[in-house]
C-alpha cells in the first residue's frame, strides 16, 4: 500500500523507511548495543587463543552432556563457621572425584563465602592474581508484577547430567553420604528431564553445531588459562494461570537477553535447562517447572541478563517473570578440574 501511494520512491529507500519504523516500534526488544560498559577480562587482540587443557581444563559438567536426557541439581547449605565450610567443600570434592567420568558429567561449585574459605588450598593461577570478580547474586524485583529473583542461599552446587534419572540419583546419594557428619543446615535435590530428547541450549539459542565443539563452549563458559567458570542456578515453577485471559506481552525472552560489551562482542552464556516436577500434581514440592543452570566466564553477564528480565534495562518486564516464579536462585564459582583435584586431596 505504501508503494501505491508513492510509486516514485526507490524500492531500497522504501525498505529503509519501513525498517526504521519497525525498529522504532519494537526497540524494546532489541539488544542494548554498546550500552553495557563491561571491560573484557582479557584483551581479545593481544591475548593468545585460550587453552583449556592440562591445569586449565574445566570440569566436564560445564561443557559436556549435550547428548544426555536427564539431569539433577543438588544444593547444600552449610553453617556460617569458616572451618565447617572448608570441611563441607572438601567432602563434596572428594565425593565428585570418585565418579571420574563414569558415564556422568558433573560440575561442582561453591558460594562466595565457601570459596573464600578454601581458595587458599588450591592453585589459583592468573585469576587469583589479576582478577577480582564479585559474583554474589543480588536480589531483584520487577516493578510491575512485584515478582522477585532473590538469593535463596546455598553453599554447594552439584550439577549432574546422565543417561538415566537413576544414575543422577546415585550421584546425588553418594555426595550426600560423603557429607554425613558435615555441618549441613539444609539440602535440596531436584531432578530434570528433556521431554523431547536431549538438548543443550548454548548462549541464547539452541546450537547443535556449538554443542559438538567443546572448545567453542569453553570460550563462552570458562576463564582462559584457568578453566574456572561462574554459574547461575535457578529453579522456576510454572504459573501459567496468571496468563489466562491476558494478551501475550511483546517481550520475547531470548531476544531481550542479547547484548554486547564495550568492544562490541556478544554477551553469551552456556545454559543447561531441564523440565522438572509433575504436570498433574497440586503439591508445592512437585510443581512442574524448570531447572536452569548457566555458565559464564564473566558473572557480570548474568547481572545484565537478570536486570533485563525484571525490566531494569528498557523498562519491559520479561515474559518469564509473568508465566513462572523463581523459587530458588544462587550464583557459584565453578573451579577448574585441577582446583577440584587439589581440594579433594587435602586432608
């Protein structure tokens, strides 16, 4: 219709005008280009290509497991005393090391206060000398729905992926057995599955090509030359009743999570998601939902994405906040495999 009213306008110019109108109308969906002032942890131009082998090898649970259909997440809360936190971390490391690579992929992580208690016992590499990163999860509340993404605690994270739910349960059981006698306040174990077969969500979209390239995944999730990572864990419960009879908001979650740092590089995470709970139950403990574990070389990327979800950047609340509730959330430091080995071998 636009072309009929003004047939003399060149086609290329017409396209440009329409594109401009579209961008203005849906600008709140677009990524915040060059607005996030994040200085990269390494100089991409001067630094050599990252190596993820030897002492810099990450735990397999961070990047592997794209072909596995089941997962489990164990969160353990310890007591406040520093010495008891050390005991908890060492026991968890020993339990995970016993599994090696026996048809499971495991990632073990620690809360800020636990890692501060035990990092003197392990080789820190460059990360202990030049990089000081605050990865404590901050509470966030959406102004519109008043729903929150709150730090619910947890000192130990064990993320397991396997070919059967039974295998996942065996790993969790063995870790809990190793922790017997340790000062534990509470534990929570959740089990997830892929309803349509195995899948790994890399960055913000499903990527089968990336999932077959461990080096590409490590570059997203792990600190170069260290092999360590940072993890965001969330458990969401479905709350679809709140969406009944309401217009679906124009706030696509995947699109709104996109962004760039000050060098123009994409802000990426490596995320693993799984369905959990029972669809037909009304029980609070078994309510259907999602397990979400994301890994990144820089936890500030999590801050950007979480701010976008609650509407702090752009003023648009994310659809996820309206259709589900975040009932568990915490961030963890995920040591390299060498760091886990050293911690598990200490007395």
